[in-house]
C-alpha cells in the first residue's frame, strides 16, 4: 500500500480517483481472508477537515468491495474533537459511508478527566445509536468502562498498545492543541494485571494479598511467571473485564467504586451520570 503513493498521505493526495481506487484494491487484497475489512484512513481534526471527506471516499470504495466482510472504520482524532462533538459527527458520516464497526482512537485522551470520559461515552452512544458497533481502541483499563457504557468491545495489548501515541509518527501538519503533552509510544516493563483491580502490578510491588488469575490453567503464578505467561494472563484479565462490563452495563460502577482508587472512582461517577441521563430520558 505504501508503494501506491508517497507517505505521509494528505487529503489532497487522495483526490485522484485512479489513485484511491488502486489504494483500496491493494488494501482489500491484503485482507481477503479476514472476516472484516478495514479502510485506510487519515487522522481528522474538526468537522471542516477535508480528511473526513477523504476517509468517507475510502470507506465507500471499501464497502463496495467488501462482499460478506464487515467494514471497519478508524476514527482517529484529537481530544479536542472529542469534546466539541466533531468526533461524533465524523463517526456518523463514516457509518453513512458504509462503516459497520468504528474503532475509536483519540490522541491525547486523558482517562482521568471526567469531562473527557463523559465525552468518550457520549461518542460511544452516538455510534451505537447508528446501528454500528463502537470499539474503544488502545485504551488500556478504561476499555472496560467504555464497554460498560455501551461499546461493543475494547482493545489493549498485553504489554503495549495501552494508549494511542500522543504524537503522530508521520504527519502533514501537527495540529496544535496547546496542552504540552509529551509524546507517547515506547512501553513499560510487562506487569501482572491484578484480577478485578484494573491495575498492573510489578513483581517487586506484589504483596501477600495479590490475587491469582481465575482463568483455569493460567500459568502466570501470581505475577512470578515467565514474561510470555504474564502476557497470556493479561489477555485473560482484559477478556474477563470486558465480559463482566458488558454483562453489568452501567452497574459496573459499583465494582469501580469498590476498588477505591481515585481513577476508578471517577469512572464510577461517569457511569453514574450516564445512568441518571438515561433514566431521565
């Protein structure tokens, strides 16, 4: 795909219909055996960003070639677009263009900001309201909160991919948000996901009350296992959290509140607010 046109891509580069058709043909060919097909995408900033039009064109052509595959869109934007509603407007345009699942990727998203958490949950509800699925992408422990708030699923790696990097690796012009955030990327040492606590624990911090994985046959040994066992366990825990959040919905707030950390208390408050809004509607 990268051979089709020079990187980084900009909206103007995708105005050539022959070029965009070749790009989509190559993208779809690479995903022939997959049950889903993802369209290439550009990051967007605001409702007037021409990248939205480019992404809709890419999605429409992907949907035409998808056959029985589910069409995936990636909504990558900045936290400012999350707050001003333009992320939700873009997501609705993507669904209209043919997206059946929307992966939400918010750069500089702060899961410890109640305002941003509520805006994220609003975005999830807007996407689900269109009939498409919302997936919280690269969000770490917050993914369970997003699922409790209505997201179809969340993604997080066993060690990496816990957040969308703060800075683009390739970019046309870096949008300024004035928040002075440092670049993401890189990765911490692999931790043991403490079951039911939405936190990773380093072996040196493990105390006598460290819980074991409830997954039968897990080889993580309470955080003392080999690195690949820890990765396996972490995926066990994220899957368990996702299922628990999906089952309990907004009632997941009680579990978050019982954990008792400031971050989980904030997430519980956000889910409580969503519950009150739905009851009042």
